[in-house]
């Protein structure tokens, strides 16, 4: 909700031509959308352009939004597709995913990270973060998107299935395979 107005009401207003209602949705979701896009598009100004393009696409497609999923999920799907199209047009793929320490811990990095922050532990944590980021970067696109949406963006399996336009079982399989690949690269560091 934005200032007490539920998304559903803002969407209905925007579908009737109220641009201010859509502007409120943009204000609500712009930071999350730019953050998502920046995981695929490294250049910050390009990421802003791609996010803006995603909002434009969403605005144009808004009359077709039926509410089968949350607006946020629908918007994420548009943003991911817009970012992928942008990268395809540049004939390059995402180069880096920034992950902070808490994200690395969420990716099953081990209980050892939670111990005292000795210099050795800090170096180990940094190496784990680099390894996780590299492992995510090397994943096939479908696995990378699934794991980023689940572990970094904290979306539910249902929302990921809607965003990726695939069954929940496929999402679970992709996340499992992504975690397996990440854990395989982490094994030498955690022994």
C-alpha cells in the first residue's frame, strides 16, 4: 500500500487512465526494481534506463493485468525480461552479482560464519562471498534467476513461478540445482 491506498485500488485507477495512481506504484516499487535490474545490468545508469523501460512496458500492458498474481510479481517478471532483452541486445551476459555477508549465509555457507570475527574468519568470509558470487554468475540463466529471486529477493516459490512463467515444481528443481552447484564450489572452503 502507498499512503493507505492498496495496490489493487491504484491499479484499477491506473487502468482507468489515472496516471497519478500509476506514479504512486512506480514510487513504491522503483528501488526494488532498480536493485533487481542492477543484478543483471552492471552499469548503474543503464540499470536505471532498463528499470524505466520496464515501468513503461508495465504501464502499456496495465490494461491486460488481471490480478492473477500480485502486481509486484507481475512487474518483476517484466523487469527480468526487459533486463534479459537489454543484455541480449548488447550480446553479453550478466557479469557480476553483488552479495553481502548475510546473503552468503542464507546460501548455506555454514555455521562457522557466525563465530567470532577473527582476521582469519573475515578472510574466509570474503572468500566465501566471492565464491558464492562467482558460482551464481556461472549458473545457467534459468538457475541464476531462480536462486536470485529466492535467496536475494526473498520471493516465494509461487511468485517465482509466476515471474519465470513455469510450474512451481520447476522452480523448486532449479533452486535445488542452483544450491547444489553453489555448495559444490563452497565445499573446499568449508572443509
